[in-house]
C-alpha cells in the first residue's frame, strides 16, 4: 500500500481544533486515513505557532498548550523545520507567484518534501494548484471521508484528539 503524503497548512489544523463548520468533517476524513496508515500528514514548524491564532479568528487559549503540543507529536504527523533553502524558495514564490510570505513557506515546504498535495481552505492558494513546483503541486481542500464527523472524544482515550 502506498502512503499518501499530504501537506497541511495551519488552517486545516485549526479547522479540526475549532470544529469549524465546513472544515472539521473534511479534516477529520484525512485524520481517519492517517490513523489507518493511508496518509502521512506533513507540515512546517511554522504551523506550530501559526495554529494558535489565525488572523480574524479566535485564539487557542494557553490552557490548550499541552494538548496542541501532544497533537503534533502523533506518529502520523511530521513537522519539518524552516531551512534557509526553503525560505529562499519561498522568496521566489512571493516574487514570481504573488503568494503571501507565510503561505509561501508552506508551499515551498510541500514542494521540498514532494508532497502529493497541499491541503488548505485558502481559495487564493487553491487557485494556484498545478502552477507551482516540479512536479506541479496539487493544492486542494482536505478530502472528506465517506462517513460523517467522528466523535473523536468517544473513539479514543487520548484527550489531545479534540481541543
């Protein structure tokens, strides 16, 4: 079985953490596949800070710090450092493709890791799907599972599963 490598930007994690309508079910579908070993979720170390407070959205409270940190240590989530090489590629993405700097870090990291897709809810970024990288990077929303949102709190004893 081939494991799909899916890059998640901060918006995907927040959609799950905050149980946002229209996002949570799609994110949970990917997490279900990841728990079954069908998907490896990869992200930038930038996400660890960015996920605490997205512009225009509510902050995750400090009381959730330990849960957030435990969540990102799951075996099916890999966090990659922002290197000089990734940052320089991100600069080019900003200049040549008009991508915002933080988003450019995410795109550059996904390309560097050879991700099968970058998943986001950012419409502007999704519009750039198939125009960046070699091979061209697929940028899409998370793919929902066939069934509805899981009661994750009831399906596991791990409190980090839901925030």
